[in-house]
């Protein structure tokens, strides 16, 4: 018996959300062999949906994605775009 684990996270970084999406989604698009099904969407807010048959894979993917979002936000803030 295999269980599917799912998570959905919504991020609102106000006027920086589009730039963060562009940064994070690029990594996602160029990693097609990712064992975790990851979908990143932008519509005023950033929506990250992940699904995996293995909980540790899902957790690792979420941690990486959230760190990329944090790094993107901090970088944008540091240069005051």
C-alpha cells in the first residue's frame, strides 16, 4: 500500500512575488527528474503544490523550495528593487 503525501503552500511577498516566482520556478523547470511532483504557480500570490509517495522526499523538496524563496526575497530586499 502506497500513500500519497501532498502539501500546498501559499506565499504573498507583495510586490516581490513575481520576481521570486521567476527565480524559483526556473529551478523547478530545469529539474524534470525530480522524484517529487512539484507545481509552482503565480497569480498575485505564489502557490507551491507538492506530491510524493515518500514523506522524506516531500519534506526535503519543501525545505529546498522554501529556502530558495527566502534567499530570493532576502536578495531582492538587500538591493532594494
